[in-house]
C-alpha cells in the first residue's frame, strides 16, 4: 500500500522552522513528506526535490523582490512539473505568500488539495487577500484569531489552530546557566538581531553595530563597562558577512557571536534586544524581553508600502495588541543615536514590560498547535 504523500512549500527561515515541526510529526505517523524549503525541513524528514535552500531566497519589499523574480518563476515551473508527474495527496503551504499564492493557484488547476498554514495576515495586507486564499485553498489554517474571523466569512475550510510559539519555546529551552561563562555577572546584555533575510542583514547590521560603537564611546548615559553585546546568526550563509562586518568595525572583542541553535535560553540571556521585524519579536515578547524593532527598505518600497499595507504597526506584538508596546524605528530613524535613546529609556523604565508575557500570551492563547495541524492533515488524508 502506497504511503500518503504531502508536498510542502516554505520559504524564509521562520517558515522553514514552522514547516519542520509539522513534517517531523507527520513523518512519525508514516506520511511521506516531499517539497521545497530549508535545512530544518530536510532534517525533520522532508525529501527536498530541488536540493536548494529556499529559506535564503526571500526578501521584503517590492523593489527588493525583483532580483528573485526570474528564479522564482523557474522554481514555480519546476514544482508544477513535479506536481503534475507525481500527484501528491496534499499540497501544504507555509507563509511565503509571494510564491505560495501562485503555487496554490497552480496546484488547484492540477486538481490537488491545498492547505495554507500561516496564511497572509488580512490585518496587514487588506481584506482583498482573503478572496485569493479562499479561491485556491481547501483549508486555511489560521494562526491569528482575527484572521480566522475574516477568513471564515469566505471559506468553510478556515480553521483556527493558534500559534506554535509557546510550545516551541518550552520544547527548545535548555538553561541560561549554559551561557553564564560567556558573560560577566551583573552586566546588562543587549542582543543584536539584524534579521534572517540577506536584504535585512545587509541593511540593518551596520546601524545596529553603530549602537555598540556609540555606547562604547561613553557619550551616552549607559556605562560602557556595565553592558555586553551579542548576536545570533540566523542562517550559516550570513556568518562570513556578519563576522566580517564586526571585524571591520573593530568590535570582534566586544560583540559575541553565536550560531543559531534554536535554544531560547540564549535569547532569554538578554535584558534588551534590537531586532529586525519578524516572528522573533513575538518570541521575545513571550520571553518578556523589551525589544526595539528596526526596519529599513528602499524609499520606493516604503512609499508603495504606505499605500498598500493596511497595518498600523510592523511588529507582531504591536499588531496583536493594537498598540505600540515595542518601539518601531523605520527608515531614517534606523540610526545609532535614535536607537540608543530608546535603549536608555527602556533601561530606565522596565516596569512597562513586567506584564508583557501575560498580555501577549492571552492573544497567542495556544499550546498544542502542531498536534492540531497534524490531526487536520491526517484526517483529510484518510477521508
């Protein structure tokens, strides 16, 4: 008897991780997983049909995405041929809407069943998005309750499963003691996170490192002898660039570099984070870590985005709470002087963040997310 086969499609580092959690559990119950994605999906048991790492071929922004268009069209054609020749029982899409909505349409034209996990946030991209997703997807696996309320208006296949972050953190947390030898006792630790996309790293790394230089100069209210800095490299492909930039700025003895090991205890070491926008900001919120969110795109992308993107905020904690709990610095405000002002403010007013975890947890309000998704998939495969 043939194994049931699910085809996965994910991009971005976060999508690779979210897909891998589902793949790991499906593999345990005998489902064959194939598709395109990243290293974590392969490690979880997926057969990668292209042998390429799609988690590093994504960008944010209209202009910034142009360089990937020829490759993505080639990839879409290649995936279409595979789907036509091999006919999986289900196509499972994860986030990555620029590519995956196109793939959803192709899959539906081939008569395949399509599920979408982490569908586009309607609150960010506007309500017209719901019609595209509903048209091509049999199941819309919603991670945000507000989006579920909107998607269910246009699709009987909309289901709410919540976010996987609470389980993810508890499952991948060792101990802060594991890292105590890397840091001095009694210092403030600032975590520097320039992002998980090449575009983000190249745009945000220097201004983030300028923050270190400014604090070390002694020109701020922060005692440079009482603060330490570290960064976690989101993907190995960025290591040489990040380490090289740290060296060029003569900070190799100041900024500690860690490779991403998915251990949330390493995030929990920090007293404050300066981070690119992304799912990491919500994980930091759940760990009660004050975070200064920074983001910068091309001027043209920014102007287009102001007209198309409906969200008032860019970071998930702020979007979920409907208020600017985390400072968000965009475009020209992404510079050391502005960022340091917020570092000083947060160090002097941490009471604002005391109830941060509980407030966010109520909005995330879920554990067992991956188990619910696996049940939905298995029930549909057997029906």
